[in-house]
């Protein structure tokens, strides 16, 4: 069966109507422009997470807000993304990935301007909510678009490039935030997105590929149920870790279960459910998604616990801690393109499993690290963790997308992003729970949990080899 993908004319082509090209990816020149537009958006969405985390104390001070209240600047962005990723991915199948991605870019850019213009905390939080929705629309269809941009034999390269961009964004985010705050006021943290986002939006409308709209409809009611289910789930994880009142936890748990039950009932029999139960029924897809949840939980456990460990256990300064964390994302960036190319030649389950074993080993070396460890001792351990994570990421993303039918690429793309954010939220909640359990040994407990979860993820990844051999 021959499939086609609809695309706009090239940058120099002003043709007003879409033309069709074979589904084996875009021509090389158009591919470069399309990835430039897409990765610019991805880098901005990733940078804004790292920048806001780093600048939070300064934002609280300048907005005359308490530390607890200012946390909503970060939380509302993450909640908006987790709650809406799957609905936006499903919408992309119905109306076109290009339309959803460029709309997300436009909303993100406008919201960045509103963030820069916000005069108080409530206005900034509202603008961050809108910014999170824009980022969600873009990230929800990113991997589906890369499947259209690259031919099947080179898709690992695209996923590797995505891993590189995200890693670089997280690596430079804290430094960029510090530089901006040193030279200008906090609104410039967000205003810098406006010209860059505008350029990416204009370019994206010209060169990003589009899919033929699916025949199935979009269920807005199911989208609301999905938002409630995942939003309440993230709130429940955070509140449980911080020891919230049992009555509050009970209400959140009941609300989460009710929303999930209503979502499953609402989308029963749907050809392309928002929560892609049809894809999760595929063993290879489900195992790949579960592997991603485990791995991003490890990453979150490490990046939340290690600053406390470095400063409270090893006696390092906050400035030193920032530099000590850097080898991890740097090695992820180095390994991203390499693992992407290797995933085009070797089994994804094997490569991802090896990467997770390396990550587990790296976490154990950090756990057993002596208090007198030198900077070099810490750096090579962080580098091992980053190399293992980088070896995992592109092959696993390719496995998720490759085990889904082309017409369900939107749902698969949504699961990629949802698995990442759910794992990160779960990992952060585990760290908080470990610190509540023991303030003195909490970081060691968190690192031990990270190593155990990495080992579990490796076992799940290797299980895919058995499933593929049987099927």
C-alpha cells in the first residue's frame, strides 16, 4: 500500500497548495529546514524548564512572593504539559501534525511575551500555564513529525538529534539563566523566546510535513477526562511525597481513579483512543513505554537528589554543584547521535538495555562514592550515568514509534512525551519521600532507588528481545 505525506513547498517555493511526497521522508534539503524549525521549538520548551528552575529564588524575590507560592511557576508548566500531551497528540492525527505543532509554537511564543510582561505572581503563573499548553502541543507531536521527516532507515538519526537538543538545552539552561539575570531583569528570561519562536513559527509553517487527516473524530470529553486523570495523578504523587493530610490524598486518589475510569468508558470502541489502549495492548509498545517511565524516573531521582547530596554530604558549594551536574547532560548530548545511528543497525531493546545497565552502574558508583571524592572522581561517575542514559534514549524512542502503525504515530508520540514527564514526576516525588523518611540518609536512599529502578528498566528492555523473537 502506498502512503503519502502532505508538505508545504520548500522555503523558496511559494506554492499556495500542499504537494505530496513519498512517505519515505523529506528530501535532504527540506529535511534540514524542517528539523531546524522543530528542534528550535523543542529546545525552547526544554530550556524554559531548566531556566525557571534555576531562576526560581530570584523570581520569588523580585515578585515579592513566598518560596512555596513561587513553586507554582514551575509546577503549573509541568501540570499543563502532562495533562494535555495525549489530547494534543490525538488531535494531531485528526487535523494534522503540522497544524498542531505550529499552533503550539505560536501559543508558546505569545505566552512567553505575556510572561515577560507579567507584573505579579498570579499573572506570571497564568502565562506559564498558557506556555505549558503551547509546549505540550509541540512536544506531543514531535516524534510523530520526525517519523514523517526521516525515512525509516534513518529515523534513529532523527531521534538521536532530538536527544542531543534536549540534553544541550538542559545543560546550558542553568548557565543561560544565570547570565541573563546577571545582565538584565527577570522578564528577559522569557522575552528571549519571542524573536526565536517567531522565526521558528514562520519557518515551520513553510517546511514542516503534514499527515493526511485521520477519519476518526476527536473526543473533547475524553480529552477533559484525560487532563483530569493525569493532572490529579501528578498532584497526588507530589502531595503523598510531602506527607499531605490523608483526607486530601484520599480525595485526589478518588478523583484520579474516577477520571481514568470515565476516560476508559468514554473512549471504549474508539478507533484511536486518546489514552492509546490499542497501542498499549501491543507488548513491544507497552514494554518500551514502561522502560521509558523507569529511565526518566532514574534521571529525575538523580537530578533532584544529587544537589542535596553534593552540598549536604560532600560539602560542595551551589556553584560547584552546578558544574558537577554538567557531565551527565554533556554525555547524553555526545551519545545521542551515536546511539541514534547504532539503533538503525542493532536491536533497540538490546541497546537500551545495555544503556540502562551502564546507568545502573553509574548510580551505584555515586551511591558508594566516598565523602572525600575529588571533582574528577565525581565527574567521571556523572559521565558514566550520562553515557548510559544517552545510549538508551534514541533506541527506545525508535522502538516506541516503530511498534505503532503509521496512522497511530500521533498517539505513539504522545506516549513518548507522557512517559518522560510521568517518570520525571514520579522520580521527584520519590526523592521527596526519601527526604521525609530520613533527612540525613534520604539522598542515599534516593540514589539506591534510582539504581534499582535502572536495573528494573534494563530487565524490561531485554524482555523486548524475547517478545520480538516470539512474534
